[in-house]
């Protein structure tokens, strides 16, 4: 079930656009933020509200790699391997994360805490190699920094998760 | 012609959303504005293509202008009638004074344009495009269903792209079963998006989308891995390559190994042309291969896949005769002589009016004509009727009374109409082509659709005005009356009074006096308003036109009319009883009361259609059934003879709009006989020597004798749909419950669809009737 707050947000966003269907991507992002991924229910609800068929909403989710139809880990680690980060060791960072967590690209740990993704430029070239965990940025990474961060997230996650 | 259109030929590409759209319920189509609109009334445009001077209507796209003078420009994404896409880049041409190559499918002709479609630059560009299209293509032409009729194969043959510069491994994916009738082979797909557009714009279903992006793009169905739709199969038909293949046809044959025969679909009353593809006396495929006829490329699930009842192993192939309370196989000779002997016996004992005949709405006009002649002149009774699914008689009577028999609308008229009034029917489910024509009229010609119905129809999405009413008949009474109507009906009346040439389409909800009232009022609307009465099956209209009615002779002449009787009596050289016979309901009541002692049923299953109990039919002294299958009615018969299906006989059928078209025999089924052959043989058993050697002889008699059917025979025989304009003074409808639609869905058509594997294999067919996809 989508929350009333989310539905209110939907109404507000749709009203901003002259064509209702223009609101599909923002609606998907807010839905994903609340649910953790885009559920089938959210797809139906968005399609109904912007007056298109669900298939068109599904197309948009397929097009944008940051929208997901399956639940991700609580912390979605997105490591950049684009030019600047590549030159500064981005691939090693990705490999280190992968070894540390035991998962590969677009996979999630069995405890549901971490997901890993190799992504293109995050716009943080000045702090390369960089990565993004959910909406937070971490720059000038080294394997040691990664270890510390993952440990911290693991204990945070254990504390807060129900 | 819309206002936007008359201003500039370019207006077509940036048409504003019509104000009507605001009130229409969604979901809306994807890109309604990007549809080419030709303005045939505009001043002609002259341009030069490959040195040839071409004069064409403004608004024409270059690719169509070139085709008009026989210059073929290859294209994948372009498909006539669909919105423009500009995705495949195969149709590039060079236009003088324009820098780069242009896509011929999106360029609109203008005066003085000089176009080259065959220069080296163009050829090289196309060759390069093909190299891209073949990047992941498996080139499995030898095992591909499309091999031999594939547009990609043709282009590679013409432009050559044998060598490739790609060294990467081809991406491969296994084929997917979207539904039992639609399979998708990703590597063959060239992403032209024809399937997506035809599903959205043609069918208003929008079941397809694109998954992912770039090199990983893929066509996806609407329900996860599956397709949930009307299963019309248009996507398979328009697919230029072998990406979408048919569950009934795939891997069975190569296209050039089949014989193609153009005939008419036998399911609903719309009369779509279809091409049956035959190999070894089996139908393997149906599609309207040459896009001839008013349906163009359109066929619904029944037309495209539902022909397989013809091949069903449950078909009757030998006559069955009841001996010792058991139906046992017998010879044709025995079946027919038994029937004649029993009927003679009953007529001698209880008089001719103790016998009744029930006709079919699937069989040909010629057979219906002979059937009522058989009843009237050989049995000597007017007790002949059929399951009437639309009130054609009242329409004919009303138009004749108003001296307006030029006001029958054709299927093309529905497509071209600027205004359509739809009353009391759901064409989406019951008349797929009518629904398609209405959608195209709205989408391509800016037609206004007005709906008066008791149910929420899918076509409401196209409607400018939708009125939900309790009873369409009462609504018509109020509309047609001069007095005050409800405010909504008042609005409708006012809107229609501003329209021109409205096409009025009505279903079985309107009967008798209501039809008369509707026609009388409809004729007062501005312009040349025209009418369509909707009836269920392939020849419902023909059965009425041919006088398979108790009170009406062929051509809607009343039985009570002595002059009309005399005309047919002299043609047939036999007497016609002057008393109108029993209608279907009265026949069944007569069986119950014992007054009707023998019944002959041709291609009908009253146990299902009229809900007659088998016990009632058991009261008959003699029941004769001619049918394709052992139906519930055939099970209680005394003599059952196996009839030929539509694919196994010649003849003509008349669609719900009154357009007559020819059936062509495509195959034979051992043991069966057409109703024509059965009736002639049965008549001979009674000592009558009918002069017909073929159904064409009967057709010639129909042309000469049936008013409104004086059609030019050649026009019919070359595959045309010829308009009939019946006129007559049929007696008023005896009782309203004689006319009722069977409410067939997209996947059923009376008794025959039960024997179609293809239709019954669909998940959609299990959903409740009226489900909107």
C-alpha cells in the first residue's frame, strides 16, 4: 500500500506539468524512495494517475538504470569506473567491494543489507575514485576507507533494522 | 477535413491536442499527433523522384509518393496508417538542396523537390544501416518462418551486406512465448516498433513496450513475461522480420509452399477478407495477405487464428441415422431417402404446417435462398426462421418507407465518417472490425463518436460524448421524439444537429418500432446520414435478405403480399403458401404442444442459441440436422448429415452492412457436402428437379429475383465487396425476443469456436465476457 503522504506528493507533482505523463519519472523516484523499489502496485497507481497504460511506466523503469523493480540492499553501493575514477583506481575499489561483500554487479547480499553496482560518472571527478551509497557521496577512496565504511554501515544497519 | 489540415500540409506533424480529449477517459495513445494526414482536396504538389515527375496530394509523405509511381523505397518502421517513427533509417534518400540524407517516411512532399532514391550515396547508407541491423541478427533465414517473405531478407538481397565489421560476439537470447499464439524471437527483432504502434493506435490495447535501452532494447509484453491483449495477431502480421511469430503457423511450412486463396472470414458479421494459406489440404495460416477489402491488414483473433475448427478431428464426416435409439453411421443415400420418407409421411398425416425449418447465419446466401425455397415450395410451409441477431427487416422497412434505400452505410463509410452515433452494441467484442473502423475514423479523420449504451464500452475512450442509459430503446424514443428529453439527450441531439453525414450504428438493443423511430429521426439529421444494423454472424444479414423468415420472402417482400408471391411462384414454378409461418419462438412452442412434428435444422444449434431443452426436441417425430459438428442439437436428431465449412464451398455472404462478397472453395473435406448440395439432393428425393448445377446458378437467380441484389457479377467475382440495397415492405416484428445477439466475445462464435484449439488455448478466453484489454 502506498502511503497517504506519497499519494499527496503524487498529486502535487502531477499538477506541475501541463501533460500528466511528464510526471512519470519523478513519481517513480519518490515511489522508489518510499518503498525501496518500484512495486507492481506503484506502477499501476502511477499509470492510473497519469492516464497511460502500465506498460509505458515499465518502459521508463527499464530505460533508467537507477529505477529498480526488485528490492535492493539497505545500502546501495554505486562505484564509479568512468574515466577519472578509472585512472585513480576505481576498478580496484569495485573489486575490493565485491570481494569484501561477496557479491558482484547488481547483486544483493543475502542479509539484504548491501547491494553493489558499477556505475558511470557520478560527477565527483575532483574526488576520484568516488562512490555513492544511497544518496551519500564518498570520495578519495582507498581499500582501507572502504573497509571502515562497510563496517560502520554494517553495525548501523544491524542497529536500525527491525 | 479538419481546420488544421486545410491550412498547411505541415500542420500534421504538430497538431494540437483536440479539445475533446480533455473529457475522454484515459489511458491515451502514445503519440496521436504523429500521424500522416493527406489532404486529397488540397492543391496537388509536383516533385521529381529519380527523374520522374510525380504529382500527388499535399500532406503525402515522400515514401508514399515514390510508391505511387512504382519506385520502392525500403522501410521497416514506416507502415501506412500508423504514426511516423523515423527509427530504422532504411528509407533515406537524397534531396537536392538539403544537406544530409533525409528519411522518406517523415518528409512531406513539396513543390519542386528533386529526390534521388538510388544514388551511390543512398545505396551505401542503406548498406551501412543493414550492417547495423544485422549486428545481433542470427541470420537464421533457413529455419525462420519469415524466410521468403521477409523485408530484411529482401533488403539484404538488394543492397548486400554480406560482410560485417563487427567483431563482437552476437548477443543471443532464447525465444519467448508471449502467449499461446504469439512468440517473440529477440535476436531477429530490428526494433521498428510497428508492433507497439499497431497495438496502440490500431487496436487501442497498447500491450507492447520497449524494455531497457540502446543495444539492449527489447520488445516487452504488458504482463511480465506474458501478453494479455485482444490477441488479434496484428503484431505478427505487421512484423517485417521473423521476430513475432504465430503459435499456429510457426515452423510448419515455408511461405512459397502454400497455396493462397482469398475468401471471407466465417465468424462475426463484419465480413473481413482473409487469405487462407493451404498446404496438403490443410489450412495453415490466415491473414489478409494482399490487404484487399475494407479490412486492409486487419483481422481479429477469430479471423487470424480461429479457422482451425475446419481442421478439427471432431468434424462430422459421415451421415448418422438413428436406429434402435442410437445414432449410427450410414450412407448419404440412406440419410437423404430416410429424411424424405419420414417428412412425406408426416406431411401426409399432419399437413405441411406440422413441419418447420431452422436456417443458419453462417451459411451462404445461395444456401439460405434454397433453404427457404425448399421449405416453401417442397415442404409447403412458411415455418422457416433462423436465429435473428439484428433487426435488418425493420431497417429495410424504415428506409424503404422513407424512400431512402441509398442510406445503407458500408464498412468504408464507417472508416471515413466524420461523425458516428453508436447505439446499444459493444463492437470491440462483438464486431472487432467495426470497432477498428471507428477507432481509425477518430484517429485518422478526427471523427466525433457519440455513444449511447447501457454499459461502459472500451470505445468510450474514443468518444466525444458518452451517454450511459438504462435502455437504449427508450433513449431513442426520447431522442426521436419532439418533446423534452433529459438534458444529456438534449446535448446529444444538439451536437448531432451540428454534424454532417452521421453514420448511425446500432445493435440488437434496438428492435422493431425503435429501429423505425431511429431511422425516421436519423434521416432528419443534416447531410446524408446512413445506417448500419449489427448482426452477429458471417451471414446473419444474408439469412434475412434471402427470406429465411416466416413472414418474409427473399428481398423483404411480405409473404402476405400476393404480387410478391406470384413473382416467386412464377420463378419457381410452384405454389407458396399464403399464410405467414411460425417464427422461431412459435416453432419451439409448437414442438412443446405437439403441433410441430418435424424440424429441419441447417447449421444452427437451437439448444445453445435459443436455450431449447433437448427434451423438447425429443418430442419431435423427426429431427434432421445438417452441421459441421456433433452439437447438442445433433445429438438428439434422427438424421444428421455432415456439412461443409466455409473453406470447403463456394458461394456468397453478406456482411452486417449489406456488402456481398464471394467465398472461395479452398479445400475439400472427405464425406462432407455443402448445404447447397444437401438441399439440391434432398429436393431431388422429393421429386423436384432443381435447375442448379452450382451455387453460381443460384446466385444468378438471386440477382434476377431478389430486390436490392441486382449486382454486377464480375465485381463480386474479382473479390469486391458489392453493396446491396434491399428494399421491401416486411411485416412488423412479431415479438421483440425474436431478435437477440448471442453476445459472442472476441474468442467465441457460436458453436464453431468450441472446436478451435487456438481460441480455447488463450488465457484471455477464460476471462469474463466484456473484459477490456
